[in-house]
C-alpha cells in the first residue's frame, strides 16, 4: 500500500473517538490548507491502439482554499504542483505526461464546530494534460492527450487542533477521461479515473 494512503487510514482510525467543541472567537470564513496529495489512477486505463494501458501514480504538494457559507457548508478550491505520470502499454513505458487537476466543490460537515468533523462533498474537476512525450515504440512521435472535465466526489475528516489550526485527511474519486492522439491520429481514450489521497494542515484567518 502506498505510504501516504497508510498515513491517511491510520489518522482516521486514531481520531475517530475524539469529541469536543472548538474554541469561540474566530469569525473569518477563510481557511487555507497546505499539504500533499497522491493521484492514484485506476489499474486499467483502457485500450490504446489495441494495447492494454495503465497509468502510474504521482505525489505532489497541494494547496486548497475553503470559504464557509455556513457552519456546515463550505466551498473549496484545490490546486497542486503538476503531477507527472507514465502511461504504459502492455507493461512497457510508452508516454510520459504532466497534468494539473484543479477541483472546485462543495463540502458538507456533519459535526460542524466539533473537534472532529467528517465531511462529504462533490465538485467539478478540470484536468489539463501537457508536456506529453513518447518513449520506446513511440519515441520520436508527437503524442497529445486531450483535457478532461468530470465529477469529483470527496470525503474526509477535519481534526481541529485549536480554533485556527486544523489537520485534514481526505480522499477523492475523479472522473478523468483523455482522448489520446499519436501524430494527429486518435488511438483511443485513457480512462484515468484516479483516487486522490491527501493530508494537509489548515489555518483559519
């Protein structure tokens, strides 16, 4: 199991019994989170040019901004440094590509104002692929991956350290499908559809 995934699961198990309420007096609706996220694509990304495709995982620093509409409802924007993946065809590296997958969503916190608050949310993901390069059998070709729009489901837990500081562990599932072209000819669609796991520290201004 990937190390960050282990950390997330351990964190959720350790804090689940914690209760209590937050300290009063913090009125700002803005919370900024800084952490890291892993994009872990589905093990089978579909068929490209008749070959079975898979995509490697990638971890990068991330940042998100939340705006509190009400104690339980929050709008969130998630961004990160570019993730880098290898696309493999029948197990052989064929393409390397970078991508940026910003997400805008709405989260509902079930125990708003408590020290431990689980949440669920849904949003829209836009994924921009760039800097694609062919390798091995595709070395010297021009490879392009089309951008993608899709739904992003979200869940996690906030663990309040005090009225301003929060630790968050979360997971998302994103619907990401990219049309792949080699030398201008379409060879199929890569169904990336990753789980995205993260840990972050938030500060309420």
